[in-house]
């Protein structure tokens, strides 16, 4: 009986360790507000400035940023914070008004005041 209980505990412990393993090539798609090719360059540069981001590609038409990140080095929230710092809103992190106001006129997207 003791042996059976010890084996069960060992299996549970191994399952927990495996669940905590972070993906080195995690894929995400997030919405990022912007309008043009200038926004695309700024958004991608901000995302790639975060250590652990391997790929960042923003689509002007859909406003979707496709990412590949190493979750051992960063999180999706850190990427969203970096993007907000350069003036672009995401679902979780909004750019400061002063940063948004300094964007070029063609880059000023329609902000949703209800979510701010």
C-alpha cells in the first residue's frame, strides 16, 4: 500500500513539473491599434525590443500582431507594455495619452474611451 501511494505521489509531482515548463516557441496573435506602415514598423520594433521575442509581424489590414516568444524569457504582457510605451493600445495595456498624442497624424487611430 505504501509503495502504491508513493508511486501515485511521484506521478502527480511529475505531472506538476511538466505543467510548469514554458514554451520556447510560443505563438500568439494579439490585436494592436494602428493605421499605417509607419505604425507597423513602430509596433514590430517595440515588440522585437523585448528580450525573448523571436518574431513580430503586424498586419495593417487586420491589426493583428503575430508573435513567437520564448516564455522562459518574457511574457505576452511584457510585449503589450512595450507596444503601449510607443503609443499603441492593446486589449490589456493602453498607451499613455501624452505618448499617443505625439504620434504622427496618420498614425492616430480611433481610441475607445470606454476601455481606457
